[in-house]
C-alpha cells in the first residue's frame, strides 16, 4: 500500500524516534527495518544517550535520519523536549506515545499523568499499572507487528537497578490498591 | 525433626526486595509476584542465610523445633512449588550462623502461620522484558539479517 510521503495509513505524519546507546552493531538493521516499511516515516530521529561507539556516525550516514546527541528522553506529552525536536511531533491528537509494542492515546496521559522519570527502567510498567489501577482499559492486537531485538546490551537486562525498579513498581501498585500512598 | 533444612533463592529468575515490614518477590519467568510479611518475611530473609532453618527459627522464636517445622515446612514447600527457592545441598559449609544468638534479652516475636500472598495480575507487564540467554549476536536472529551490513537511505 502506498501512502503519501511520510504519512501512515490514517494519513497522519509519522516520525520514528529511536533511543540509542552504543548500538552500532544493530543500528543499521534497525534503521533499515523502519525505512523498509510500506509507509516509511516522515523522519527518523535518533536520540543518542552518550554512545562511545560508532552509533552516531552510523545514524548520520542516513540522509533522512536526524541525530540528537547526548540526550535523555522520556517520550510523553509535556516532557522536556531536547533541542532539535519540534514539539508538534510529540503532541498529535491521537497516538501520543509508542513503546516497542504499546500504544497509548494522549487522553490516557491526561488521566494517568506522565512517566516517573526517577525510574531508569520499568517506567513503562509503572505507567501501565497506574493506568490499570485507574480503570484505563487496554486491548491486545493478536498479531505480530514488531520484532524487538533482545541482546546482551539491553538496558532492561544490564541495568543493575532494573530488578529493583520492577520491585519498587510492584510495591507501589500493591500500596495503591491497599489505599496507601507511596 | 528430620535432617537440616537449607534452601537458596532461585536467582536470577527470582528477585526480591525488603520494603519496611514487607518483602516483595517477583518470579521473572512467570511474571507472578508475591508479598510476605511477619514470620513469612522472616523465613524468606533467613533463606540462604541459614543452614538449618528450623533450628535457627526455633531459637529465634523460642519454640520447640518440632512445632516450628510443622508450621514452616508447608510454607517452604509452597515456596519450592512456586519456583522461588531450591534446596541447598551444600555438603560442606562454614559453621552455621546462629540466627537466634544475641537476642535472648528481647521478647520472642509472634509466631503465626506464615502466609504467601500471590498475585498474577501484572504478568503481561512483568514479562515485557523477557529473560533470555543472550549473547552478542542478540535474539531473535533472522537469517536475512546475518551478514547484511549498513544500508544507505534510498531517499
């Protein structure tokens, strides 16, 4: 299916934002897979979190890729936008955020609030558990739409705080349901 | 009382953290999580620390070992069934720590039946980042990715 340049099936402009840190060995394949989509995005923004390998130069070798260097990014409405981002990219009416395989409507962020930026990992689990506790309903599309590469550098596998963050998120959820604040 | 009971937490698939008077435990393979408090939390935090759980808990709670075993054994069996702990079969070991030592002046804590609270409502969320044996090739590997180098943007 051919859609107008940079627009998805619904005719909306799509920008792909790709957080990267020391991913030179996989970055080319990841960018290539985005460009190979039936509806390529308007742009790809690679947000580099301080790579010391060739990630930045690889990203810059693609004309349609913009690189924002040395930034930490939480993608959500109202979050601080690093220099180089156009604010309107993140403020569409419908889909506000995409995390790997999960989409959330902007109205859900209005209800649930943003991500807890103190969590280096598991901030998505925290957000979804808060959404669920507030009665936000979700659905599962029973099709494989995205492949996620799991490798030995995944932050969720290598961050020493990862398990502790998950446990903290679970504890908060337990306390919410018991009517305690945490 | 039968032979000494010693277990270890089945890490890294099981992670746990003490929060005030509660211990939260997650089985990362199943996405099921658990909460324990009071005696159950005491038993949990003694696992891996004690080479004879029954003896040490009996000393701490000042109860006959047979009474302690009657209460603790089913709880330990449940932890094993849930895949949280495994028997620790170390034949040789350091001298066992005396968990009850030094507490003689304080009153024995309440000895109530330990409870394992089990929750499976966050499985989909907790399994978002699956545990895999991963190496520098990554997972999954699809055949058409092997050997393909960087490609230029056709635009």
